[in-house]
């Protein structure tokens, strides 16, 4: 949640892939001016949960999550990422 990354376990602060995933979300939040990001995220989740009848599949198919999961291992992704790149995953 902008501008913070909340971690469940203390050791996760050394997990570069997890931190990169969360930094991608921070960038998405900034691009959508924070509040609209959470509205979009919630509405897309609800739509896909109804569509797929599977909460995990709904979560994984949100465009923001698709972008973050696909690029979390590329630690240079945010340096080359274009503005509103998440639209490519919609």
C-alpha cells in the first residue's frame, strides 16, 4: 500500500523477488493515483471471482497481478517498464 510495503515475515525483507513484485504494485498505484488503483483492483477481482467461481484464479488473473507475477524475477523490470504497462495484461 503506497508508499509502504508490508511484509508478513521479517525475513522477507531480503527476498528480492517478493520486494520487486510489491514495487511493481507501488508503481501501478502511483500511475493510477492510488485510490483508483484499489477501486479498479477490487472491481476486477469481484468480476473475475464471479466469472471463474474461484478466488485464487480471480486473484491471479487481475491485470495488476499478472504484470507483477510475470515480471517479479526481472529485477530490472521497473527501469525499463513503460507507463501504464499493466494495460498489456488486461
